[in-house]
């Protein structure tokens, strides 16, 4: 089964610091996403990315967040100045056709802890 | 009304039981529909895409009713390993994906 990879698996940072979360989506997929899941809560959509630009973003995705695909394979989420409430699991996902069927696969996530 | 609403659960069933999960969505522009399972502290794993014609994969059957904006998942002959949280997921116009809160399933021996 194709897989999405994410690094790092865990990140601990101080409030106010910048973090960059990295993802390698599935190679022939065209849509990329970031989600977050605060412990014990539902998965929340942050942003989608298509054709090298943001296609949709949620209210959570404010000016502190940015995404880019710097080299055609990696897909990154940057949080400029982290807050305590940014502590969560961050999942990357990619969507495309696999064996003729539309599929969206998630990476294993990065657990971010802001102290 | 929540954008994607699922049975609150949890469901506690014995092995071998048939269990049905229900989901409704509010945005008529929704295009794609999925069921995922999520184990504790793990990423969501795609279980099935859901099509209007309905689809089956072994013990799992998914149905979509666009007119009623309703999605279902049926698990037959449930196994201990089916214990997880089942997530109804809706993709709107290709770009925004909305998750339901999930329904927790406990399958007991």
C-alpha cells in the first residue's frame, strides 16, 4: 500500500518558537492536506493544497500558519510563533487515484507539544 | 447542524455481531465520501470510499444516499480487531475535508 511519510514523529518546542512539520505525499497524488487532532478531540481540517497553491483553509489556519511544497516532493506546514493551544497531532494527507479509485491516505502524524 | 454528524456511540457488541454506523452531512456540495478507522493515538486509516451504487469489501458494506445526505457502514461478523473509532469523512468540492466526531466500537469476546 502506498504511504505518506511525516517527520519528525514528535516535536517539543517552546511557546513563540517556529516549527516546520514535513510530509512526503504519495507521488502521483495531486491534492495535499494538513489536519490536526487535539488529544481526545476530532480530526480538524486545516488546509488543502492543489496545483502549488492553497485551495481551501479553515478558520484555524490563521496568519501564523503557512504551507509550501518547496521541491515538488516535500509538503511542509510552518507555524511561525507557536502557542500552547497548538499542541496536537498534525496529520498530512494526500489524495488521488489509486487503482482507479479516489483515495486519501494519511501520514502517521507529528505530535507537537508546545511548552 | 453539524457539517458531518455521526452516531455518538460507543457501540459495545459481541464477536460475530453485525453493527451499523450512520452518518449525515449537511453540505449538498459534498462530492466524495469515505469511512476511516482510527485506533487510539494513530492516524486515520482509509477503510472504504463510498459510492452512490454502494460498495462492499469483504465484511464491510458502505452505502450513500445523496438525496437524504446519508452515509452508512455495515460491518458483518465483527472481530475483536474491528474495535476502533469509525470516522465518517466528507470532501467538499475537492478541497475541504470534514470529519465526523467518530463512533467508538468495542467488540468483545
